[in-house]
C-alpha cells in the first residue's frame, strides 16, 4: 500500500491510496488455492468533527483523533476478489459440479 494523506488545515483529511499484491482464493470447482494478483486504488475523506449527512457524502468521522485506514484498505481489496474462478479449461469441467453432487442422493417423488 502506498499513497498520501492530505490535511486541509481545518477538519478534513483526504486519502489517495494505491494497493497491489496477491490474494489467495479457492478454485470454484476444485477448492484448491489459487493466487490472484490485484491492483486497485482508493480515495476516502475523513473528518475530525461530526458532519451532517456524513454517510450520504461518504465521509468517515474520526474517533479519538486517530485515522485508521485499515477498513479502507480491506474494502478496496475485497472489491477486487473474484466471485468465482477456476484453473480448469472449460473442456475439463465436471459434468456435475462437485459441490452439488450430493443432491443426486435424494429421490424426489414426481406424484
């Protein structure tokens, strides 16, 4: 994580962060670990005084005069996580998704 925090001299601090790295996610079909590189940016405004409609303006009110950028970093990286991913080529996909295979054991009556 690299970036800058700019203080306006009064009440507000603006962050401008760049993040890159590798996250480990599960393969959607085989459940094996996959390394996924990511690169993202984040901008956020922090205030040292309560602000009306802070949620509407996406301003984070700072508590105890300490800015914690960890939630901003976590959220930016989380947005980069893929919903599903696999290393398998399409022609090697299983006929039945292994996560749903156990459902074949159920017998339903079509009465």
